[in-house]
C-alpha cells in the first residue's frame, strides 16, 4: 500500500483517503485544503501489517472511495488503522465489492479482468463518468501508474475480497452517485440499508471529485 501526503498544514484535523483501484494522486491534485491535513492511500497490491497511528490529530476523518471502501473496512477489522477520534465515511463502495447484491457483479468483474490491457483500461475510465467533459479532465490528469502494476493490484484485490468483513458496522454515512455505472446505486443502497448507514445521493458518475474544489467541500457532504 502506497502513502501520499497531499497536504500537511499543521492542522489538528486529518482526512485519510482510501483511493480506488488503479488510482494515484494525479486526478485529485485540483482539490485544495484549508482546514485539514490530507493523506491518501492507494495501490493495495500489499497491505501493512503494523498498526497505522496518527497520534498528533484530535479529529480523523476516514473516507473510502470505490475499492478503497473495502480496504478501509479490512484494515479496520484487522486493527491496522487507529479508530480513536475517528469518523468513517464512504463514497460509491461497499464491504462486498465483488457481489451481485452489494457491489460489482462477479461476471462483470471477471469480464473486466479478462479484457484488461493498456488500452483496455480506457473504457473503464470512461465508465466512471456521466459527463464527457469530466472524462476529458480525468484523462488529462490520469493516474501515472504502469498497467502491469494496476493489473497486479486488481488480482490482489480479487484475493482480498474473499475476506468476510460484511459484519463490520462502523461507517457513519455514505455518498451514492445516481449515475454510477461501475457499482450500480441499487447495490450501494442495499448495502447501506442492511448496514443502517445513512446515505445521500448526488448527481454524478462513479468518480465525483471534479464536483468539488477542496477536501473541505468533500467532507462537508458528510458533516454539514
């Protein structure tokens, strides 16, 4: 798992962002931060075994996005992340990411895996967006990761998804995008309803981050 500090402004409040599959910091560099330090985790080809502690912060806000929701849950279950002074939120994801009921249908996942190539990842990127202009912005700031690196991560995520973390219940609230073509909203709503997670629907595709100008705005979607 890779760690990238996006902002260190000596705040006593921290946003911990668990990114989705194949991502890095590039598509998120437009997001500023006025009040929060921000650290991003991505590339889940390997996961930490030692506890991650952010002792200097009074308030910690964990946000999982897409496959990052599952990773956040897995690290929580394995007691890798510190839960003191923490709140947990999710965007377009669940604790069962490969699932016909709560996540990506297994047949769709396998088809994606089989057809994945250096050029074949572009249709996946395109499906993350409802707005063509946002897709173009993303492609101009797309992840700088090597394809083989992304493939290795996806294969590892498939293995990790065999872990049963569905019983975990610690997420405060969720954002669900109405036009998500990666994880259908009906599956996300079913997950939230069964886990008693309050959710808010917003008008976006799977990748909603071009809606916002700052991490402060992202967090306000949950705590306003």
